[in-house]
C-alpha cells in the first residue's frame, strides 16, 4: 500500500515510512519516523474501502484520542494521504516492539502472566465504563514496550462505541460475527446475539489460561493451569468464571473479576503460609548430642603462669560455668576456678610461690572440674532446649490458629461479595 520512504503529512508533523510491520482485516501498520526522529506506529486504511470500515476507523481514532489510560493504545496524530494511486486515512500511535503472542511463545513466569492479565482487565474496565466494547481481544492485540510487562490494548477497529461517541453513523448490526476468531465468545459466532463486555472477558479467560498452558482452551477437554503449575491452580477458578458458554453466567463487570483474583490470591497465600507453619521444624538443635569432656593435651609452666591446653575450644557459656562453679576441692591455696583465664583452647592461672604439691593438686582438681562442668553444661543445654521448644510450640500453635481463623474469615467475606 505504502512504500518505504513515503512521507505522510499531518497538520503539525511529517512521518517517513520505514517498513510495514503488520496487516489485518482492518488496515496495515507501518513503522515510521517523525520529523524529530522519534519512531511511531502508523495504522492506515483505504479511505474508500467501505463506509462501515472507514467510519469504524474514525471512531477508533477519536476514542483513542479522547480517552487516556495506561493500558489502552494512544492515538497521537492522524491525517490523510492522497496521490495518483491511493487515498488513505492514517493515525499515529506509539511504537511497541513486542506483543503478547511473542511473550507467550517465549514463556512467561506466573507473576508476569498475572501482571499482564490484570493490566488487560484494567484497560478493558476503563473502555467498558466509557461505553466501548473491544470485541477482538487476542494476544496479537496486546502490545508491550521492549523488556516491559505493562500491556497496552490496541486495535479497536471492530469495537462497538457508544452513540454519543460516534463521529459518523456506524451501521454495526448485531448479526456481525467474528466466527473465524479463536478468542471470540460463543455469542459472537451466532446470529442475532447481543454483544457486550462479557465477550471481552471471555477472551480474557482464554488468554489467562494460554499464558500458563500455551494452548487456547476449546471444548470440554483442555489443559488447566493446575496441570502445569499447582501453586497457581486457584487461577482455574477465575478462568472457569469467564469461560462460560452463556454470557449471563460469566463473572462481570470487570471489578468483580479483579476482586475475585485478589481474594483467591490472598487465600492461596494464606494457605501456603499455613502449610509452611505446619511443616516448620521446631528447632534445629538435637538435645541428645552432648559435647564431650575436653581433654588436657598439654601443660606448660613459665614465668609463674601455669597453662593448660585443651583438646578443643569450649564455649563462653562453658567457661562461665567453670569460673562461677563451687566444687569440692575448689580452692587449693587460693587457686579456685575463678582464677582461671581462657585464651582460645587454653586456660591459664598465676601460681606465684607455689610448690610442687600445690601444682599437682591444682592440675588434678582442674581435670576433675572439666568433667563436672561439662556434665552441668550438657544438662543446662537440654533444659534450655526443652524450654525453647515449648515456647516455640506454643507460639506456632497460636500462629496456626490465627492463620486458620484468617482463612475462615476471608472465605466468609468472599461469600458476601
């Protein structure tokens, strides 16, 4: 239709066509560069292709100019291009490098899929509240900036617009059909059916399932979200509420879908947290693993300091028990346990003016203390473990009760919606 290098003029700018990037039943899409070098997407149709299509295109342009929402394509400019061969109407939009189709093909994480789903719902909710039904929601019409998950709904070319927003008299009959579209609701494939916003949410349900399963649900047998990701199986409830053959059975308006999604998500999170509580270990400490009695591996005397080297470094708590203990033979010529100082694996004591007999008694008593202190230490550890375990069990029981109450209350509140 338009060759690369062609310049399209609007009232205030000019756009150089770079290449064609898309084609549909309602026009062609080109990548173009404005006068300041910015890249835009240009959608164009033949001005005389049919009155219905040109009128719809005008309505699409005016809707996307008049209304602004972050999840709906924005029309920035528009114009008409005429030469000896063609006569076209065009509109200028931001250029989006990616589509939901390509994202689905590459694979989406559950959180990305949910974020995109909510974005689509948000954009449609805004359109519906402004009396506009899209009627052609599909992955190819959901656009994205490169490396972004903020979706933008495009192609309102076959949308039903409210009468007060019509720029021209659009003769769109109720019998208009989209039977060739995989995402069309059942009522769109039949004659004399009223098409409203519930047709859009039907397509949204199909897209939600496809973002997880990479397949478009058809008929009664299809892959469910729970089949590919049990953690997000609760989304099947949302899908089921939209994939209803009778439009009157679908969850609508869109605010109800968003609320349902939020409630089910919070319920699943609460149940996951409850399961984590039930699976949590009370303590990682094994009370049966007593520490062994440290062994004196070396004794050294130098500068009136007697030094004991032990087989391993004891804890500060063990040393505190030694120094504060009151044992038989705890005083040998004023050398009681409190006079010992720890240095890593060593214990030292000052023995000024001590004779051999006093040193011998001191060594023998210190070895006895090693055994006594270790027994006391192990018993104390078991007692502390038991006390801590009881406290953790009581705290966990309380937390589980609170979580179960929270789940019950949310279930009750959900029934009130």
